[in-house]
């Protein structure tokens, strides 16, 4: 392992891009940051503003939840109701996403009334 890799302050999980310019006799190695621009329909609703006029939103690990909260993301869909009967009928599910924690199974279950009732029943039996 080279000395340069050992002295790097970047975590192992990070993608490191190194650029070696052709500078004649000199050898220079420059580490470049990884920046991505993601363009897409991430809100699930049609945006009235054209793509050229939209503002770029910088997202990082420190502001991820606040960006999700400001995006006002919501999901509405139907799933087969396997809690009652044979799943022939659909159960409506409406979720509002304010942050990454909203994707945890417990938080999803708390937002679906039928599942919330089951969680409450289980928590009362655990207390006894």
C-alpha cells in the first residue's frame, strides 16, 4: 500500500477520484470531489416549472431530512388487505414522508390505521 493512500483522511466508504495530469517530468496526483447532479421526478407530482427554471437543491448528510421535509412528499396507494379475510379487498395507505426515519417499519405501521391498532394491541400485551 502506498504512503499516499495511508495518509488519506477520506473514509474507506467514500469514492475517491484521482486525476494525474500530464505535466511533463513532474508527477502530480490531484484528488477530485465526487459531485452528482440528479435530475428526475422525485416528488411524484408534475412540476409546473420548466426544468431550466428550477432551482438546484444541494443535499448532503446534514440537511437530508430538512430537504425531504420541505419537498412535502406523500404517497397514496392501495395494497391487498391481508389483515382481514383473504386479501380480496384493498386497503388504502397514505404516507407523508418528512425524513428518512419515516421509512422504518415501525413508523410506516404507525401511519396505517389498521397496522397501528395491531401495534397498540401488541404493546399492551407486552406490558402484562
